[in-house]
């Protein structure tokens, strides 16, 4: 898991309005052993 300069785990923000695409991205992260916290929102307004 990647960590910030302070040692805190990095949180990845996935902004994707298509549920199928979001699931594909999440699976890819899992397959590539990305263990960071991943937050998924459906639009950029929710990501702010």
C-alpha cells in the first residue's frame, strides 16, 4: 500500500458514473494487488 509523506494510507477517489465501468476498474485494482482504500462516487459533484 502506498502511503503519504505522513505515513497515512493513500485514498484513491474513483469518479465513474457507469457501474459496470467502476466494477471493471475495481477488479483491475484487485488483480494488480492495489491495497489502497478506494472510494467510488458516481459524479464529480459527489467527489468534491
